[in-house]
C-alpha cells in the first residue's frame, strides 16, 4: 500500500505530455499491484522521484518485499499469557531467537502488565504478509481480546518482520508508556495494529533503521493508535514516521523520516495531529493515496493538523494520487524545499484515466507558501479562511477565499474557479495580489458567472483574465 507520484505541468502542452507518460506508468503500476498482496509492500517498491511519477512509488508501508513464502506455523510466544489470566511482572527479561516466535504473546482475553521489562528478539519471519497482517514474529504480540500494559523498559528487535509491539483483533489493546523501542530489521516497525486492534502510546520513543519500517503503522483491517508525546525516527527506505490504514492521532509528538516521506494515508483513513512535528526527507512530506491492494478500503484520506510543523526536504509538502485527500490545516508551519505546497496527479496506482488525485485543502488562520499544481486527471480545491494567506502560483485549481484571506501571486497562474474574491472600487480585486502577474480563470464555468467573463485588475499589479 503506498504511494507514488507528484508530476504536474505548468502549461497545457506540458500537461498533455506528462499525462501520456503517467498513463504508461500507471498501467505498469497496476500490473505490479496485482502481484503484490500486502498493501504496505506495494507502497514499498522502488521509490519514485521527488518530482513526479517518472519513478515508481514512494515506498514505505508497514510491510515490504520480504520473502513471500507461507508461514511455517501460527503465531506463538516464548512466554505466553492466555485463557483470561491476569499477570503483573517487574524488571524481567524476555527474549526469542527462533523463527516466527515472539518473545511475549498475550491472547484469549488475558491481561499482562509489565513494569520496566527488557525484551529482545532476533528471529526472522517466514512470511512478511503474516508479520504485517497478524503480527507473526513481533517482539510482543497481543491478540484475541487480550490487554497489554507496559511502563518503562525497552524492546529491541533485529530480525526481518520483527515489529516491536503488534496488536490485532477487535477488543485487543496495548497501553505503552515511557518505553523505548528499537527495530533494526527489514520490515520491523516500532508499533503496529491490524484487524481492529487499539493502542495508546505515552512518551514512547522509537527508532527503526531498515527498509519498510514505519515507526507507527496500521495494516489490513484497520484499528486505532493514539500517540501522546514521544519521538520517532526512521532511516530506512520506504519507512515513513506514520503509515495509516486506520485512525492515528498524535499530540505533542515528533516523527522524523530520513529515508521516506513523513506520513502516509491509504484508503478511507486518517491522521490527526495536534502540536506535533513531521519531518520527511525523501519523496514528499505527506502522501495520501489508494493502492487497491486490499489493505485499505475506500478513497478518502483525511489529514488534520492543528499547530506544529511539517517539513519536506524533497517533493511537495502534500501529494494526493488515486484518491480523495482532504487536508485541514490550522496554524501549522510548513516548509517545502521544492517550492510545491500541494500536488495532485495520476501515478502508478489505479486505472488509467481515473487515477488522478482529488485534493481538498482547507486553511484556517494559516500561512501557506508554495505552488498548487495538478494534472488533467486531477483536481485541487483550496479554501482560505480566517486570515489565511497563500503565497505561490496555482496551476489548474479552484480557489475559495473569504474577505479576511489573501493570495499573493508569485507567477502566472491558471484557476478553474474563483469564489469569494473581494472586488473593490472599479474593477480591482483587493485580496488577490498579482505582483505584476496574470491569473486566468475559466469563464465558461457556472461557478465563475459572477465574474461576468470580465478582466479585472489585481492589487499590486497584474490581471485576472477569462479564458477560453
């Protein structure tokens, strides 16, 4: 499951040329997707370029291209608590070096409370899909309605597919606090949930260092993870800080991905951040997409950020492909080194001609710097509210702004529709600052009838001009 592109054009000829290139890549991606069952694995193959779909998808879901053999056995634990038992243990050591064997398994409505444990595993998985979907080979596995509580201590894993803590099945849960998790194997995530499991982390620090190893991840069947404080760092290729195919919230947390985008949402799922920091050093800042690999249903990814910051060292700050991406921002500090704030385009996922991105960006009391760009298969709707400001160019997006918000135009731009512009004395639009540039709008659209097909002056020079 994952993402893939960021390619757009500034002029119609460029758009048509890039569209043909994207078409071929999308078809190739669809064929590849048929061969990969793990949603996360699909996200992980051959990262794309930061600028667009000319590369393969940015990679980083929970899974990864590990061996596709079947598991040699069902999940098991070197230490198992089951059958409704309740246990509390302090300052003990737990471990496993065997293939597919967790250090600890809590199952069948049991409850285990650990205080300052030391947990280490080195065993390998026999099935990457089983590790991503069911928690096979996780250091700590919670399943079948069980409850786990860990306060303090550490978890260290080195095997492939060795997630730190994995919770699966509705009714299963884990509450972690003051814990440190280090996972160094391929496909080893910090924490992971599937099939309706739930997890809460308070001041948990996580480090993952190999490929396909998101710090916080949800896979097939969804679930929820709530993160409070703590810091997570990932350095492998295809390893975002957050990968959501469920509901993930974070308050006062920091996620840094040096080999991937900061966060990914697949399908009809969400990430909600309050006063948190996202750092993505490869591909883009946040990607919202749908792979149709079976790992996530629906086509509506929702990202909500209130306070905090997002930085993207490559590509756009936000990238939407083959799905609808709703992005709500309030007082967030956003930096995109590429100069592109939001890109919506077709990529390697989905069916040619219908696999564009549909991005809806809502900014409230928000300063935005960067360009909005989309290809002919995609749409962008930008809403500026309550003293919000956009500084950049727009290529093919719809813009709505209230009387308190402004657009500072930094280059010739093209709008589909324009709503809420303030026309002052004469024919000057007060809250569009042209800075000498031209902005063209589609005069044939009903949404633009209020403009009467006229040409208007922009504040600080420039014009708003109808087409065709």
